[in-house]
């Protein structure tokens, strides 16, 4: 939604920061999934929007959903740290997208 953009729109620094934080969150979640024995190739479909502001709003919605999905109680101590770092990265990405929307 943020990195793959149609047309000639130039990615802002906030958008670049959001992509970096999303990638970091994905890595943490992937590691936690491996520890839990989950299928790391299970990806829900994404509906892409062409319009720039619409893409940012959609990315914000997806990040909020991801944060909710990551919020389940975790009893595996090794995974709790990964979960905590994923929260931080998701929250950082949410903040960066909000900044991008307001600039």
C-alpha cells in the first residue's frame, strides 16, 4: 500500500519510515510464527487502492488489524519479546502514516 505506488508519486520520509517499521514488524511476527509452528506463507488477500490518500488510509486500517491480531495473550516467553517488538514497530508505522497523512 505504501511502497508499491502507482503513477509518479514520490514517497515521503514518513512513508519510508512506515515501510521500514512494517518490514521490522513482519520480521518479528514471522519469527514468532515459526516458534509457534504456524504457516508463515498464509497471507490474506489485499485490495489495493490507486489514490494516494486512500492507500495511506488502507495501510493504516491494515496496521490496526495487524496490531489487534498480534495482541493475543502469549504464554511462550521467547515469543513475548517478539510480540512486544512487533507492537512497537506497528505503532511506529501507524504514527509515521498519520504524520504522512497530515503533511
